[in-house]
């Protein structure tokens, strides 16, 4: 198509079948959200409901309560995972059917309450502004300590001595920055972040260098993400910007990560696999006093678990994550 539409509005990004952004600020998204309603999942027994976090701003979350939380074990208290969906900072939703299904699986297998955050998307709320939504979500969860707070499920069933943060793709990037902020600021109410979960993290570097094992579809996706980055983060310095590359020279030291444990999940054919592995290596070498692990799904691409949630590798990934979250 041309660089302008019929109204003369200049196109500044056109990612076919994904998103089109105009100079005026207008945004067209071509990946509709397949909305899944909350309720009780027949396969896992996990219950879910939607709750407001910042009602005036329209920010909310979907909370998932596993059966174990109401079965009486440990007085019904279970760990909490504050989770951020993927979508290049500008697409996706916590209410999408694939994200919803994955959250049900995580809650059931890990025996954890999942708080899946519906953060506000770029470019309307650009990077780094949207990281404020992540911090607000963490502080909202922490506010339920000592039996207080507006959400009954958190008051009754959350073990706020075991609060973890995680995400997939762009959501993993968001989770990293939330954990870094937790190392520099107090969440309040004595709550600390225990662990960080990064699933197929969206980190760039070297202007988008990828794994030679990635297929052409994966490399095409990476090229689109490189083009997308300056649109969702206006004024960025590029692929070495610490917001998208926390391993870049001049980025805040990973030694400041505000948790004790981290797990990085990568796909063997994910073009960003190398960035995820490098993150783990740099974290271990930073002087951070914690434990980091890497798990790889052989032969799998970026976000494969959302497309094929019942494949063997997806089930194995959920098992590894559940074991990680279930540890003290």
C-alpha cells in the first residue's frame, strides 16, 4: 500500500497482518483478541474472574484460583504469580483464549494463584510508560498483605510471602523490568518478589541478530519486531536501548534484580533464543546473589505453547515452570 491512506494520514509502520500505525496516532490492529470469558475451567477445575486494578485508567487483571487453594492445604494459602502476556507491547490481551488457557494450566500445575494483568498497550501507552502498569499491579497485589485489600481471593488464599513475577515474550521483558524495580524500591507491606519467570523473552541486541537454527518464519518475525521497536518506544536509541536489551553496555546492572531465583524458558528455533541464554549468562556473572536456570524446548519456535498447548514440549515446559514456582 502507499504511505498514506485515503484521508492523507501518513503510515509510519505497516506490519502486514499484525498492526498499522499512523503518524496521527491512529492504530489499526489486525490480530483480534479471541475473548474467553472467566469462569471454572472444566479440564483443570481452576476458577477465574476479572478484577479492576486501576479502574479510572481502565487497567484490570484476570485472577486464577487453583483447586488446591480451597482444599485446605496450608490453610488454603498458595503462591502468587503476577503474569504479563506477550504481543510486542502493542498486541494481545490477558483475556485472549490462548493466554487464558495457558494461565489455567499454570495455575493448576503449579498450585498457584495467577494474576494475569491486562496492561495498557503501546503505542497509545508507549514504552517505558507501560512499565508503570506492571508496577501498579505488583503494588496492588502487595496491598493485600495482613489480610487487607479489595480482592477477597487474594485476602483469603494468597501467600504473599511467595509472590513471583513472570511473562512471555514482551511480557517477559515487562517482568524483568518489574523485578529490577523491585530491587530498587519497596513494594510495600513487607512483600518481596521471590522469583522471576521469563518465557521466550523479547530482548533485542546487535540490531536483531538471531539464531542460525531459526526458520525463515522466525527470522521474518524478528525483523518485524526490530521495525516495531522504535514505534512502541519513541525516542529509543535502537536495539542497544536498555529497555529492550538489558545486557547492553550502560544498562543497569543485573546484580540489582530484586528476586532470589530466575528461570528462562527458550525455544530451540526461536530467533531470540540467544538473547534469552545471554541474559542468564550475564545474570550469573553480574554478582547477583541468586539462582538462575535455563530450559529449552527442542525444535520449537517463539510462543509455540500458545499455538500448540497440548504438544509434548508445551506440556514439558509447563511442568518445569510448575516445579520452579512450587519451590520455596
